[in-house]
């Protein structure tokens, strides 16, 4: 089967870069929202656990944007997103929250397989 835009296939390495930066930004913003206490729907979870989760999300986001330890950060991010999906199913949450968490989970699994891409500190062995 022929590709509709064969010239775009030259930029396939930059897909991992774009995915890595966007997912890192979303993790940082989600962690900031948790840390600032705007997420009152997670009231049954202790505040200390929410702070730890916010720090983990922020660190994962920074590592993904910087391109350092991308596969490890993507694995931790996938676990955090999966646990968020599981907790959103057990309580009342918006469909948008579940959709964002599902996209984060899929994106982290993609980065786990693809690696860091160009402009990263990781060097593939």
C-alpha cells in the first residue's frame, strides 16, 4: 500500500520527541494541579499521598521533557496513569479525566517501546 504523504516518513524519529514533550508537559501540569490542592474529588486519599503523587508526576514530566531515563520514566508514568484509571473507575469522575489518563497510559507505553527519540540525553545502546 502506498503512503499518501511519503515525504513525511523522513520525520518518523521526531514523533517520539513530540510525544515525549507533550506527555511530559501534561504530567507536570497534572502534578501541579494535584499539589495545589485543586483536586478535591480525591478526598478519600490522604493529603500526604497526593503530595507524593504530585511530586512523582512532576519528576516524570521533567525527565520526559529533558529526555533523561525516558524508558524508566515512561514505565513509572504508565503505572501512575493506570492506577489513576483504576481509581477513577471506583469513584465518580468525569469522562474527560478517564480519557486523558488513558491517553497518558497509551503514550507512556509508546515511549517505553520507541525510546527517547532525537534531542534526548538517553543514548540507545
